[in-house]
C-alpha cells in the first residue's frame, strides 16, 4: 500500500523532491531558464526562420553540404581509402605490434624515441641563452608595454573617466603582484605616487578585470606574431590544450576534490591553450579536474586574438567521440596524444569490406542512418557554435549526458567515430605526425614550467575565494608569461643576429627548435623596482651579454 496524504511526512517529502531535482539538473533532464549553468543550451540554437535564412551561408562557411547523403558518401570513400592504405603499410611498420589478449587482437604502438640533438643545436641554445641580459620582471613588463602598449587595453569601469597619471606603471605593478601571487604590499612604494598601496588597490578594483586582461593578452599575442622568429616557429594554425593545477586552501565553492593532484585539499584547473608560437591565447578556470573534453572547443571558438588555430593537440583525457564529431563539423582538426592504443576502437562504414590485418580491429559499424536523420540539426548546432549563440561547454555537457537528451548527441558521436578512425589510422602509420603532436604538447608543458616559476608566492597556492577572482589572477599570470615569452623572443632574435655578425653558422633547422620559455635570467624575487631608463622606454634594446668565445664552446663538442 502507498501512504496516504496524511501519512506523508512533508519535510522528508520536500527533501527527497529537492534531492531528485538536483540530480535531474546535473543530468540535464530539467533546466532552469535563467541560470547560466543549468539552462537548456538547445534553446539558444538557431531556430525557425533565423536558421532557414542562415543555413545556406553557414553550410558554405563550414564547408559542408546540406545533403547528408553527399557528405556520408564522401566520408565513406575517405575512410575506405584510409583503411586500404593502412592495411598495406602496417604489416611492415616496425613501430606497430599485433598482440592477442583475452582472445582479442590489439595494436601496440612503440613509444617515440627521444629526438637526438645535434651538437650545433646545443651550442646555439647555450650561446643564445648566455646572451640574454638579466632583467627584473617589473622592468620587463614596462619594456614590453613600451614595445606594444598592452597596458593601454585596461579601461576604467565607467569608461568615461580621465586616465590617471602613470597608469601603465600602476597596472604593471598590479599584474606582477597577481601573477607572482605576492599581494600588493610587496610591490607598493610610498615614495612613488603611482605605486602607493591605495593607488594600486584602486587600480586593481577599477581597471584589472576580465575584459582588459583579454584585450591586453590579444595585444601581446599580436606582437609575438609580428616577430619573424616567432613566425619561424609556427604560423598560429596549431595549438595545444592542457591543464595547470592549483591547490586552493581557502573555503570556496569554486574548487573541487582530486587526491591525485591536490592531496587532501581542493583545487582548480587552469585549462589553457598554447599556440605554436609559444603564446597562450585563452584560459578557462575549472573547479577540480572536470573532464577536459567539456572545455576543449572553447579555446578555439571563444578566444579573441588574431590567431586562427585550425588544429589542436591534447592528452588522452581531452578526447571523446563527441569532440571528434564537433571538430569535424566545424572544420577543425583534433589531434590528441593517445596513452594506450589498445583501448581505442576502429570503426567502419562497410560491414563486409575486407581490410586484411585490420579486420580484427574494425568490427564496429557506424550508424549512418542516425547521422542522416540528424544531419540538419547537426549543422544547426555547428552553425550556432560558430556564430557564438551557444557556448561550447554548455553543448558538451548536454551531448555527453550519459548518452544524450535526444538522438542529436548520438549522431554527433557516430560522426565522431568516423573522424576518430581517420585520425587513428593516420596516427599509427605516421611517426612524423605523432612527433609533431608531442612537440606541441611539450610547448604547453614548458609554459607551465614558466608559470610555476612566476607564481611562486604563498607556496604556489591560489587563495581567491570567488571564481571571478581566480579568473582575474590566473589571467594575469597568463598575461605575464606571454610578456616573458615576447621579451625573450625579441632578445633571442637580437642574439641570433649578433652570432651571425660574428661569423657563426646558424642553421634554420636549429633555430626552429629553440624555445623562448626561459626564465633563469629573469629576477622574480626581492624588491620590485619599476623604473625604466628613457632609452628603453623609447624602444631601444638592452646590450647583450658577452659570453665566452664561440670557439671555446665549439672545442667542447665531441
């Protein structure tokens, strides 16, 4: 028997109802229309007449046909050709081994061997590093501002206020205090009006916020892109995404638990995106360590620099079938580094096709019918993401909710299985491709090392209680790291020119393997002196250091 209304405990009933409501909100079964986190992202997709008016132009912009059959036929042919090529090349590939485990065949891919560094590269790296002049981080920021004017991107909240005197000096001091995690008192000076503690506190509250950080960072990224040396490292079309973890020892709802990264404490992940020019062009603060694939598209769609990355690399935890599908729909290339090839599934379109040695790995068949049924809605989703009417993170949460809210999520995943298989077949065959992924991911990890060195105060722990404060402080950290990268690149170019004038042979292939992620010559500790000589403020450069002669180094090469 069910309890009657009189037998029902109202308090317990209410508690159970609220618990079920909370679970339904998290599973995206119920939505809160006015909530940023829990509203239905499908309501923000292009709808009705708006979609009908834009569908042709968006399809052309995405490079997709409105006819699902045309698209699927093309993908089927591409996948079949990739299998045909792979089945002939894999048997003779020494890096690939086929093993039997629990009655099933698995591909095992040998790890990449470390790429040997020629003696000439080692000498060049030493010579360049020794020529970089020592610099205080405080004056480095002022010097970079003199070069590109990034501090001018910060505006007052009212935007109608007359700029304060020596405002760039105050802004650089606030950015340094936040990036180094040392607080304003460490950079304040009572004898300099622009650096008094009340002035710095006022600037921090009224000028240094998300909009200014984004605009200033775009200025630094553009200045780096203008340097010939940076263009030699990459054109900005390739990027990587990875998370930098911070323990948060204060009480806050914006941090999460993860024993692997934070021990018994809570923390956040600063998920940031690094271009092939070593600059960071976007960052997202994530409570705890939520799955990276929820956020990986945001770096491409929401970043506001002039770079236009078309390919992004990530670790295994950033990949999923849905991500591959959305990347394919949007015309991007997704290139994750796989930790274990044996866990990956290869998918096929033609059930009875013979792919030789790959038959044992490709037993799963893609559901083309589901893709065809949902094709227009998939294009509508991609178009809405491209135009920014819906956020990528909101869409990802919805589509990956233990399946999907409708057939749309499954259809995107089915398309992703085709894209993922094309990627896998290329990944296992092409060592150059795998090494290119590794090189770009190492650039992101190198930026993390610089960021850790800069963020040295308070044991490297983030002590902001609110998400906005975390975003502003970590945004300042990314900005300062970009300033270091820009400063280093500029002086590395001068060092290379100096070596060439001295008669040293500088090979382009060695220059391409240099990195501006150096910080041993940058002083981030002690008293911070914000004075910049007039000649440096006018655009002149510091004199390079004069190391021991190049001949002494050449003599050490075996």
